[in-house]
C-alpha cells in the first residue's frame, strides 16, 4: 500500500504519471508530494491542476515517502540527488524515469543500499495508455519490482527488461508517441491541402490509427501481412506506399529510433558509475 509518493521534478513526464495514477485513484492527491529545483511557478501550476502537496522543503517531501520518483531533467540528476540524499533512507524505494541514467549511478550518488528501479514510461500515462518498461537495480527486491510493475500497470502496460535494453526502449516507446504525432501532422497537412475540413480529417485519422493499433493487438497477423492484405496491385494504397518507399520512409524511421537510442546512451555517459 502506498501512503506517500514523492516526485523530485515536475516536468511533463512527472505530470503524466501523476495525472494517470490520480485518474485511476491509485493514491489520493494529498498523498502526492512534489518538489523541484527552483521553479515555484511550475509547482503552483501542478498544485492548481491536481491539488497535490508542493514544497521546496526537501526533507519534508522525502520524509516517510514509500516511493520517491526521480523525474527531473537528466542533466540535473546529480544536483537533485545531492539535495535529497540525507533525507533518503534504505527502507524507501526510488524509481527513476530519467533517460540514460543507470540505476548504479543513482545508487552511488545516494551512497547507501537503497532499492532503485528504473522505469521508462511515455506521456500516454496521463490517460492510462503508457507503454512502460522497468528494470531492477542492484538492491531492488522482487516484491518491490512487483509493486512498481503494478503501479505502472494502472496507467498502461508494463514490461520487465534488462537495464541495458532501456536505451532502445527509450527510442522506441519512450519517444514513440512523438513519432506518431509527427505522422499525424503530415496526414492533417495533406488533408488540408486537398480541401478536407479539419474536423473531418482529424476524426478519420484518429480512428484509422486506433483501428490499425487494434488490428495489430487483436489479430495474429504480422504488420507485413496486414499491409499486404490492403495493398491491391495498381491500387491507391500501392501508389501511396511506393511514394513512402521512394522517400525511404522505413529507413528514416529506423534511423530515428536508432538515433534516439544513441542519444539515451550519450545522456548517460557523464554519469557512468566510477
């Protein structure tokens, strides 16, 4: 049972997780405490929307927290941990959602045998549809992994992976929603250019995405098989796909995910355990 959950960092990922677990009534607003580096305006914004507790008093925020969620920018991780280290104890659980930052670095900076679990959700957590991967640190026990898995399952799906795989997970599902939104931007622009009303194109595009996702989820067919079933020789779909091939659509998307993965690795390099 979670009686107190503390967030260090109040950016978009922290807000997405907060919104999702509050919508699912995992905890009450008065059980969530939020602090950040120095942006009081952001804290007040979070309080206004979610009615959670906010404070610049790190001791008060950390004290008696069952779960501490590290959600600051990766570049701020060292300063953030320095600001809370003396208030964290070994009976607490630390969950890091920081891209590229290893559990071993967090453990080292906390300077005690604290259970650290690394998670990579995405911003769809805010509506209960995150795809989250989690990995255990050196001191995390199985019951703590189960607790974190169950927590993130309330806001989507949760998959346990090896920590080394979290770099590609970051590029794939962590950043994945942005790639989909970018695709939708192009589809909306094409529809507008062709004279279709915005409200009509939006409804058609969104339902097309939902339907395709449900086909992938609920049938045994592979993406390739599903694509081939709706691609008639000489038809409209083939004409569209040939254009995507000409512009090397698949290659671009594969490079996109690869580069996001590499960026995750780069972000973590300054924070390798020594």
